[in-house]
C-alpha cells in the first residue's frame, strides 16, 4: 500500500483549507471574548478586592 501524503488527499485539502483557518478564527474570537470578560470583571471589582491587593489566602482558606 502506498503512503499518500495527507495534504494531497481530499480530506487533507479540506483540513488545511477550511478546518484550520476556522480553528484559528474561533481561537481569535475566544481570545477577544476573554479580554472583554476580564475588562468587565475588573470594572465590577471593588478597588480593595483587586488582584494583588495583599490577600495571601488561597481558595480553601489556607494562608500562603
């Protein structure tokens, strides 16, 4: 059986011409959504509860 390179097959062509570009677009959109969510969250946090405000307790209540 001959080894046909993936990129020369119909499935490979579809993968590189459609699936990969769509994946990149979706990742870029996810990144933009995360940025917007972070900005929104930072606006909603009170000043004294901002990250790095000196709290050294972990989520389970243990001091770090």
